[in-house]
C-alpha cells in the first residue's frame, strides 16, 4: 500500500498491477502458470520474491507458481493418543554418517532410508511418538546449488512458505522439494510417528532484502522510538507479530503446513518474542482443523520493545 506502482514479471513478461482503493495491488492472468518463475517489481525498478510463494528457484532468485492439483502430495493423517515422546533431528545431519550408505544424504528422502539398525529404522525402534524437525522452510546461509559447502541448522529464515531447496532430491525442479517433503511426512505417519516442525517467526536472516521490508517498509519489523531495529532475538531484528497483516501471515503459514502436509505440531523458536494474541489465534485456528496438533516453544523473556503484557513468554503462560 505504500508503493506508487507494482508490476508482475512472469515468464519474461511484465504486467502492470492495478491499485485498489485499500492499497492492495491486483492482477488476473488467464491460463495455468504452473512452474512459471515470477517476481514483483516495485516502482518499476526493485524486484522481490513473493512472501506467500510456495516454491522458488534455487537461492530465492525467483518465486515459482504452484498448481497443487498437479502434484503428488498424498499424506495419511495420524492421531497420536499416547503421552508424547518427542525427538529432535536435523534433516542434513540425519543421513550424513560416512559409514552408512545413504543414497539421499542431507535430503528429506534420506530420512526415510534404513540400513539395518541405522536411519529411520533406529527412530522407529526408539518408540517415540513425534519427530521434531529443525527448520524446513527456506533459509539463507546454505547455497542450494552447493549444499555441502556451508553448514547451518536453518534458524536464519528468508522464506516461510517455501521449503529449503538444499533438502530436495533435485533442486533444479522447484516442485520436487514439495513432493519429497510430503513423502517424508507420509513415511513417518505410516510408521505411527507424527512430524513436528521448528518454526522461526521471531526474526529473519536479513531485513534489507527481505520481501517484508521491500514491500511495506517499517511495518513487518519492530523498531524503537529512534527507528532502530529492535533486537531481542540477538539476530539483528524482530518480526512484528502483533501487526494485523503479520499475524495473518503467520497464521496462514501455519495452516498451509497443516492443510497441505498434515503437520502434527509446531515448536516456536524464541516464542517469547511473539505476542500472546497471535499465539492464541494460532491455537484456535489449528484446533478447528485438528485439536491434537501440538504447540510449544521457547518461553524465554527477551529484551524487546513489545510491551511485557503482550509477550508470549513463560511468565505470561496463564494468558495462553
């Protein structure tokens, strides 16, 4: 709403978007653009990816249109009635043991492989009810085209709805990571194990090039009275979850993973930096679909500009 013009660049064509009275830019194109890369052009110059994109080219070079009717994402839902026993794992680390002949090292599909007592067989043998996966959404510090050159657990998000390309069995096919992730979730569901994912809604890796900042500056992040970025995350910034459209985005991201991938739980990184109203709205919204979905997170009280009575930290748990 603060930009004076917006354009859509898709399939090497550029189209002017129309600004409605409420500040929303819109454009309708005829046809099926499944697989087409696209960017938004701000004021005719600055290009940005779509924060709502479900797929992207490697290293966020462009967003990609997804027609989910053309994908194979069959996932069996499960209902875990036992007292939860949660194990945490990292996708990359899971299949990197050099003494075990994993075929899909560091990938979602690698988490389905078993070699005698190693791999998935070992997880099943432990008797856990839920496998908590470190962040699976797109993060910055691993080159998706050369995934073993750098290492990171994934707590430096840049895209929230798009999955991390370095975990794909073919990063050059943007839809492949969606199908791989669905296969992984389904495999564990068939083994009676729920999949919880770690979500990092407290900060992004870098504010300046992020779509939130480019599309609506000073809205999606918290600032002090001198317009310095609030840094309760100690990562340079905080996402302003209390803002209406930020809250809407977070809830819709959670519901995307629930509805599309049948995710069984969410672990919120630095949940104390999120606001109470957002957390309660997430709880209410996911419960309307599946009351068994688990919600939990780090309850630390962090040095943020968000008023204390709004913070979703452990000392305010009675309000959640």
